[in-house]
């Protein structure tokens, strides 16, 4: 036994020495022998060391369990290998916390997702006990096949200032820019069991190492970048062609619908927030809708929005201003609505007037984790592909998809309130519109990337 332990220690030392050559200095977070430097938090799943591995085993009825480093880390590159039971979920926390004043000490913060399910989100970034999904791998589907089922996988996490990037088996996965946490512990998760699960499912980790000195970011490659900093374009986003559609300060790039200038009343800019003001006259009777001065075809549009109680509004796209109508200008609409308090949520057909729906045409999925309380900021995203496929996203969840011009699309239009408009929603390009529906609604971080 002593010879085996000595061999393990020598191997770790040689590995550390080899890693330091070439100016790269790695520190091992796991000594391969015991759990020195780690502590268990929240649930009582089993953590043990065998054969130079940390093994986490599920215990029925226990909540998410974490084995956390006693030390906190700020900027670093973290690498580890893992192997997971194909029927369980797991993850690795980073820049995370456990505080008595937050959900009675529940571990919260960024999580590197370990997901062997069919959705293949391993390498995505989840906000444990916080904002839910930040970067699911539907945002970077090219990384999905990288995970190896029932085999050892290599993970990499790069945290440098506000930039957070992940890899799975050397394939870039997530790219997040966020400033909510600058340091915290690292923790290994054993997920709680489901109602029909049994004890004994296991996830294993080995070769856990960290680099904290002279760290350099990896070269940028073409992938979607999610930047949660309000009204900000990061260099990586700029490399992708992302620009602010609203600069956060002025009315530049916007005007009133059917008008040459921005409305003189009804809209307010304050502290990086663009807000439509409430009125008693109803839809488009105060400042009226506003539209971009430019027109757009295929694109990725991101925007933050905040609803007040009972509010109704919308973000419209492919608005041509060729059709005149009483009230709001005509276009495809990403519905913005307080579903709980506004009566429109119960009208239309099968919920096609609820939040994030394609208004009066297609309902959004009612994923409860995509919903925020009224008065909180939401992240909306709209993707229009060159082949006319369209996706609506809400707070990190894809809640709707369809294709303009498909037979079912025309059938839906024919039985909607837009049946009287020729080729509704089928313009090659159009304006982006923010709706004045008479209710107070706020916007920020409106940005666009045109697709080719």
C-alpha cells in the first residue's frame, strides 16, 4: 500500500513539473489520495477517493450536494477530467458561494454543466440557484457532439475578468461575458435524485488542476458570444459583427413609425434605459411606436426588457410601413405581456398571445424556468436565419420556432387577425419596432448581428 501511495505522489509531482515547463505553472487541486482542501456543502451525497479519483455517489432524497474547495479563486484556467453515469446530471461550480443570507447557505453561482442526456448541453453554463440557464449549448450546437458517453472527458474553464469560456474535449463550448461574480470557490456537484431514481449513480473526477499566474486567454474562434453587460459590445462580439441597435444614450438610429423623427413625447431615456411611458389613451396614442431607421433581413437580435404590472407591448420585425392600420404598425410580433394580469393572455388561440409568443399565430412554450417576476429584467432573443427559420428565446430558453413561408405559416396567417394583409410577414427586409401599447415597459441592451 505504501508503495502504491508513493507511486501516486511521484506521478503527481512529475506531472506538476512537466506542466511548469514552457512557463505554464499548474497547481493540483486534488492530491489523488484524500479530500484535503475540500469541504462538503448542502446535501449528503457520498464523496470518496479511490484509485486517484474523486467519486460522487447519489443518495436518494438528498438535495444537490457539493464538494467545494476551501479556497476561493478569481481569475484562472481550470482543467479536469470527468466520467458520468449516462442517466444522471452533474456539474462543476466555479466562482460560486455559499452564504447564510442567501437561501440558507445554498450553493449558488456559475456551473459547468455535465449533461449526458439527449439534449447534449455538457459544457454549457448554468447559474445554480440563481438566474437558471445562461449559455445552453443550443447557442453553440457545434459543441454538442464533443461529449463522450460513458468515457472520460476533458473539461476546461477560462475565467479572466468578465470573460468566461468553456471547452469540452478541446472543442469550444460556451462564451459568456458577465460581471455578477469575480471570485468564489470551485465545487463538484452530485445532483439530487428524481422521484423514480435509485441510489448509487456515480460521477468521477480526476486530474483537477488550476492555473492562476500569467494566464492568457485562448485565441478567439467564431462562436456565439453572450454578453450580459448592459448596453455593451465586447471585442469578441464585435468580431462577430454584433452592434448596438440602440446606443443607450440617444435616439440615434430610431424614429417614430410612419414619421421622420423620434417622438417628442411618450418615450424616455434615463440611465441607459429606454422606456415607453404609460398613457390613458391606449395603443399608440401617446408617443406611438418607434422603429429602426435601418432595415434587416436575417439576424440575431438580443434585447433586455422589463414589464410593469399588467403591461402589454411587443417587439415587431419585418415591419415595412406599407400597410396602414389603426393603432400599432403591422409586423410579426414577439409578444411582451404580463400573462398573469393582462386579459390578452387568455385571448387568441391556445395561448398565442402570451409572453414570447408569435403574436396571434404561434404560442410560446410555457417553460416555467424561463419566466421572471414582473418588474425583473428579462433577456429576449430573436433569430431569423437566411432560410427564413425563426426562433424566439426567453431568458436562455428557446420557446418557439417556425419557418416563414412554409405552408403551415400561411395557414396560421389565414385564420389570424392578419388574414387581410397580403404576404403578411414575408418581406425580404424590414424595420425592428418597439411598441407603444399605452403601458410602461423598459428596454436596454438592444443589439443585432446580421447573418449571411
